[in-house]
């Protein structure tokens, strides 16, 4: 372990995240973190837990870091990047798995790069620790089947893949270019939401079409927030799906909106075509 590697040890919380020129809303990354332990890393908090090994080159200018994924959709692939470390602030610019190493701390549409600004966390439990403690990280097929009622009505209509048209979180609109990378996949009572191929939400859900507006409740099944629940509402307008939900502990939304300070997320989705 190099001197730089030693200084990277511990938990780092996300202060800002920019992907291909699109800044992520703070609510989306509030629970995200990366933990460095020896030569291993674990990222968590955005719908999944990813782990692997890392190496650094502190003699390079700028200094370099390579993340080698051991699991998840990027298993066996490498994200090359550059970094700078200033006291408790860590800035990393990474290529998405399999991409080309960035040469500057910036991103742009089509670059395939992500810029992370992190600050050292204290007393934050890593996703790896949560998994080691036996906390749930995913639903098994039997879990999904046990919670899936007869496939009819609105539940049947929700099945399949949806692409995002627009999104808003806590009063902040998602950049439309980033929103266009959004995918919502529903299989039984399981929903997975990804942006740019990265998982941001993995949950089981239940619906109650008899309420007004119709209600949808989520139970997160991956990451350090596994087991947390969120209350939401939904509306299906033909091939268009509206979903709005509050953050953990918040009351159920009463309308399809996400205003500053309300902690709500509102997405409009269109059914994907084959």
C-alpha cells in the first residue's frame, strides 16, 4: 500500500456527482459513499453495493486510480481514473467501466466520464459491513413471488421496461440528457431504476389502486438502506407512467410534484418499445 493508498483509507461520502456533464441532484446521492479498506473498495447508497480492488499511481500527473469491479454488472471490468486529495476532500474523475482514462477533472456529454467530489465520513457504516452483518441486499426469486399478487390490472400494466421522459427531485429538475438515460424495469413486484447503466434504486413494491391518488410503497432491497421504506403515488396514462414518492420517513405525497424542501422525487416514464 502506497502513501497515497494509506491516505485514501476509510469512508467517503458523496458531496457532488457529475456524469457526462450532468450534475446529480443532492437528494440522489445523499446516502452514497465509497469505502476504501486495504486495496479493496465498496460503493453503496444508490440502489446497490459494488465492490472490487483498486490501485493508485501517485507518481503520475495527475495521480491515477484504477477500480477493478468484482461484482455487479461491471464485474471483471476496470474504471480508470485520476484523483486529487486535499485534506478531507477527495476528487475523482473516472471513466465508466471499460472506458478511457480522463485527462482533466471535468465531464461533458458523450465523454463517458463521471466526476465525484467526496468528503471523509465519520461513523458511517459501509455497505460491505452491512452485508457482512447479514442485512438483506437483494430479493430472491421466492421473495418476489411471495409478494406478487395475481398479475392483472395495474400490476400487469406496470410490468416491463420504461424510459424516463423527465424527472425532478426536491425541487431540482434532472438534466434532460441525463434523464434520457433512465431505465425503469418492473418484474413482478421488483423494480430496478438505472441511469447510464448505474443502479440508483432496487426495491420491492406494493400498490393500492383503490386510493386517490393511487398509492405505491417501496421497500429497498440493496445497499446500506436495505429494509428502508418509502411511500409514493402513481398514475398510468396509457403508455405514460407518473411516479412520485417521498424520502425515507416522509409522508406520502398528495400530488405529483417535487418542490424544494419536500424531499420528494417525481418521474415521468414512457413504456419502452422493442
